[in-house]
C-alpha cells in the first residue's frame, strides 16, 4: 500500500494536503502532536470521502519520539511504504531579535528545521531502496525574503530551503524528487490574528490564500508527472513576493 506521511496534518494546510492526497488514492499517515480532536476530525473527513488514513502521534521536535513512533511504524509495515513525505509541521514564536529568548529560538528551530532532518532521514531509506519517492517541504515566504520579528522562523525555513536544494542533488538519480512550497498569507490558525484587510492591500490578488490552494500545489509536486522538477521552491503567495 502506497502511503503519504504529512507532518502537522491535523489542521490548516496539513489537513488540506491530507484530504487532497487521500483523494488521489494514497493511504494517509496523519502526524500530529497533541490536538486529538482536530486529528480525529481530519481522519473522519478522509474516511467519509472514501479514503483511508491512520493517526501517527509524535512531536516532530523530539528526535526520540520520531525514532520510537515513526521508526516503529516503518519496521512494522514492510508491505506498506511511504512514497510521499510532506514535511509540513511548523510553529512561530515571534519577537524582535534583541528581545528573543533562547527558548524561542530553540523551539522554532527544532520544530521547523531539525524535524526535516530526523523525519526525512528515516523515510528516505525505503525510497532509496525502491528508487522512487517524493519529498515536499512546506517552507514560507519568511524563508525567502525574511520578515522582521521572525529571525528564528525565517532562519529555520531558509535552512529547509537550502537542505531541499542539497538533498535534491543527492537523490535525484534514485528517482526521488525534493521540492519546497513557500506559502504566503494563507487562511489558517497561524494567520488568524493578522489584519487581513490591511495586508490584502500589499497582495496583488488582493486576498489571503486558501489551504486547498497550497494542497493542490503539493499534490502536483508529489505526482509522478513532476519527475523532472526537483530542488525547486514554488511560491504560493498571490504574487506578493517572488
């Protein structure tokens, strides 16, 4: 059975990607950290639409949990394999750098950057043995242009962009593509406190994006037809920055 693992899949962009990939026939591994209700809702939405999925609870910032939970799933499911990995989980903890606490830097780097390394390294082995795989990393406008008050988040996402380009060169000959999606302002819990009306004035299409629009782009990069696209960053930002 071909599977897609989406980290941070319980809500927002992650949920939309889960639903989209399930509609394409993949069995979905919905990773989440603590929000059981939202994770169960994502699972229910997939199953009601005729898809299949299961919950995989672990903290992507904790490498021991990654090895214990994800590693156990991989070794216990030799007939099933993760063909598509979407590294979507992320957090923000904004502050001007002069007042940023060590904990703010550490937690954002661990959740957004370290998680890419530990999760991807585990999943990569089976992709290499099968000589096929799709890795899609959800980064951010912040990682491309930098945003004031987000030195931690911008650094983490820029790090994932660099790692995306490097890994793409390492595994391309094995039929594995590695790309990144850089959303701009998308209607999710993460942007709920922003002044949407004010920010729309700076966006050429004059609106925030929808999680489903990011999911469509993720599904394209994860498709067999995207085999000649790797090491790229696709912006989904309404023309705000490119």
